[in-house]
């Protein structure tokens, strides 16, 4: 990798372009760790081997009723980054940003998300910290009747 960067930087220097910074060993290790295991296997052993190794076994969950299986998870999000990259932050006035706490460089929140495995209906709650209350409120959101919203958006079914 270092040789590839040296070669590219030499070519960039000849063209008068900015030189690339060589990533650290840890940065490369983390990038490799994030690679899709299926694609890595395809590159090493071919498509047929990857399909065989990663094939599903059985039929999976046989869900028939609403809320028969609800899966939940919590993780940290940087709300400022999400709003900036989506273009939403640029549409909010400065005084509104201050009122909502969006004037800071970072705003880390906990996202508590629940999904009904049958309907794939998602409920998400953002809070400053993980708590039992945020989990309970997320479950309450997923079990609440969505008819009002279905009507508001002219949904074809409840």
C-alpha cells in the first residue's frame, strides 16, 4: 500500500496536484474490517463458493401476525451530520437551529428503534441517553394504531 501511495504521489507531484496522505495501519485495518464478508469470499473463492457458503438454511421466520416478533436496537447517532448530509440543516433558520439545539458542531443522541418483523413497520425515538423509558416509549409507538397516519397519507390499506 505504501508503494502504491508513493507511486501515485510521484505522479501527482509531476502534475502539480496535491499529494495524498498515507493512511495509518489502524485506518487500513478498520477499512478491511468493514468489508462485506460475502464480497470478500467472492473475490477469494468465486461466486459459486460464496453462494454455497452464505446460502440461507431453512425457510426463515414464518410470521403471520402483527407484532408477533418485534426487534429492537439502540445506537449513537450524530444528528448534525445526518441533517447536514441530507440537506435538511441548510433549510432551517439560524434562530430555529438554536432553539432546537442544532447550532452546535455535534449533537450525539441515542436512537432507539423497533421494527415489526411481519409488517416491517419501524418506530424510532431519539433521546439524549439510553433509558428504560425510551425503550418503553418506542414499544408504545410501534403498538399504537397507525390508522390516523394511514388516512392522512391516503393509504390504500390500514
